[in-house]
């Protein structure tokens, strides 16, 4: 079973650690108020990828090494982690689960010219403008919420209540849902949780 690292700096390798390793910064929510379970799964996936690359002789014969930082779902901690990992000389960043936190990490990585592959954040505004330094694996939030709106309308529902929490994620999603339904005669009521 995967044991989460302490909130302090953690370095993990899929092989032998040495100065010639290619260091990758890993950002994940590993303590509360972040979604710790999501962070643990994200980190397990990154570790698996590192092992697979290292089992295939690494990158140009150089092993990959993960340098893990806990974001605790805090945008400021994420931005500070990007700065620290940059000073440590990582070649790139990967990870993060929470969209608002990933946006802060993406903005900082973009400003520093450090590649960042965001694994699961969905905010359309992952960055304020397109950038060659930030990419994501998950589809944009507007795409998913559009599919959800189409599903609800297709099932005959045109009056929708959404229980939300105050956050950029829920505000964006509810707006997308409201716009999609309104264009086809539907309504959305927002319930503040």
C-alpha cells in the first residue's frame, strides 16, 4: 500500500539517484485541506511512470527522479513549490489535482519558462492566456459541463438545481451549465452550500 510522504520535501527515484538524473517536480495535495486520496493516487501514477521509464534505461541512459512537493490545495504553497523546484533545477513539473491550485502553479511555471503537465485540473482558464509551457491531460471544464447539460436536457430535465461551494470551479461550472440550458429554454437554480 502506498504511504503518503510527509508534508516536507520528499525525493523519490525509480532507480539509482545520482547527479545525472533527470529531476521532475511532482505537485500533489498530500495533506488537508487538499483531497489527500486524490493526491496519493496522482503520486502513485507518477511513481509508476518513473519506474517504467527507468526500467527502460531512463531518458538517454539517465534515470528519472521525482522531487515531490505537497500543495495542500493551497495556491500560494503551489506557487512557492514551483519556485523551490525551479531553484533545485527540475527539468519539468507534473501533477496537481485541484484546478485553482493548478492555475497558480501554471501561472508561475509559465512565468519561469518551466514545462508543466497538469494531470487533472479542468478550469478553462488554467492559464490566463495560451502558453507553450503549460499542458493538461484532462479536458477543459466547459467541455465536461456542456456534455452534462446535453445529458440533462436529453433526459427531459430543463429545471436544474446545483448545490455549490464558493470557488472558481463551481462558479465557472454553474455559469457554463446555466448558459447551455438557457440557450435551450432551461433554467439553473444555484444552492449555496
